[in-house]
C-alpha cells in the first residue's frame, strides 16, 4: 500500500486561489496536459449535481471559466466551498478554508514544482502526516 502524502498552504484567499488556478493551467499545459478532472465539494455540489457527485472532465483552457460560471450561478465561491481538481494522479483541493491541499502517493516534478512555488510566493506550505 502506497503512503498518501499531503501538504497544504496557509489561508490565501480568493484572489490568490484564482491566481493559483492560472498557474496550475499554465504548468500542466506546458508539460502537455489538456484536461483535468473536477469534483465540486460541499456545499455547492448540493445544488450543482442532480444525484451523484461525479468527476467532470474539463479542458484546461476552460477551467477558469468553468469555475467562474459556477460562481456566477450564486451557488458558491472559490475559497468558501471545496473544489477538487485531479490530474496526473495528484489531487488539488481548493479548500473552503481558503487554502490549497495537494495529495498524492508519489512525488513528481509537478508536486515538487507546486510545493516550491507555494514556498517562494509566501503560501507557507506544510506537510500533513498521512497513511
């Protein structure tokens, strides 16, 4: 069984979360990815989904507009509700507490990039011990 590793940033707020989404898009497009999987968490998922909270495949070029369209429906806001974005076996959670979590089972260039980036921009990432 692989050990799950998780780190998170300090609370950074909505504007920084949106800036992070832009960086996320740029990074993954640069390394050849074209889409990601998105799951809306509590509480906006209650209104968005008809039944099951299933992943939605979103083109990276459309990710930011996907998020802002959901916000414009008045059912939630980034940093106030959870939003899960998965790509390359990494799960990023834009948390209802206004921070970002990154969860994975194997370190990679992508996980190292984001941890280092968060550190350099003052997001103060810390590791959470997981099994």
